[in-house]
C-alpha cells in the first residue's frame, strides 16, 4: 500500500514538474523566496494593526514567530526521521525531471508548506471578522508550495503533509490565542 502511494506520488510529481519551462523558471525562483512575500506580510500587519491595535499586533507577531519555530523544528524532525530523498536527488527519476534548484537535505515533509499554511491558518482566523476576503490568504501557501514542486525540490505528498501539519498547528495556535485573549485581554 505504501509503495503504491509513493509510486503515485512520484508519478504525479513527474507530471507536475514536467509542466514547467525555462521561460517561467525565474518567476518560480522568485516565488519560492520567503523575503519576496514581504509586501503581503506588511499588508497583513497593517490590517491587524488597524483592526486590533499595536499591542495586539505585537501579540499576533509573537504567536506567528512561535508557530514558525514549531513547524520548522517539527519539519526537521520528520525530515531526518523519514530521510526521504528530494526528487532532485532521487537517482530513479533525476534524469526524467526538470531540476531548477537543488538541495541536499531531505524532502518529507515540506517546511515551506507547513510554515506558510500554519501562518495563513492562524492569521486567517484573526482577520476574517474584519476582512471578507480573508480566504484569499490561502492562495499564498498554495502558490508558495507549488514552487517547490516546480523547482524539483518536493513531491506532492510532501506538500500535502506539510499543509495538514501547518493547518493543524495554525488552528491550535489560534485556539490558544483565543484562550489567552479571554484570560489575559478581556474585552
């Protein structure tokens, strides 16, 4: 069963990765860098600041920092626990795929997917009462994580598991944030 799942995952990766072309490589290399998403982060900070105030904005930032720390460290535990080769390092498919970027670390699961989804899930719940288009925030982790497939760094299952871990982490963090709001910052 696991072998079949991994085979399907590899085949889907080869298909999705094969959709790329040199024309778009620069775009996806740009997308995959976290720092290039700074304008989005600044807009979100502004929304949070305007709706919740400076003190709450700083509190939200603290939560996001802790969320990213947790997802990043858990991702590393999983990567070194499973030791799944990245597609760009897999000798079975290396000659069949487009490798735009290479890394020597392991693949399962995607830290980009986990971190971005955890932060998106948490911030989504914070801003949805104030911003009717808050659901658009989930485009960020989708585009961000797809770049990892495009570049040859992660399998779709790495992305999906990263999303699931990130969603869970972000939601739990939001519930903890709510609890602390009730206990320490009553309205």
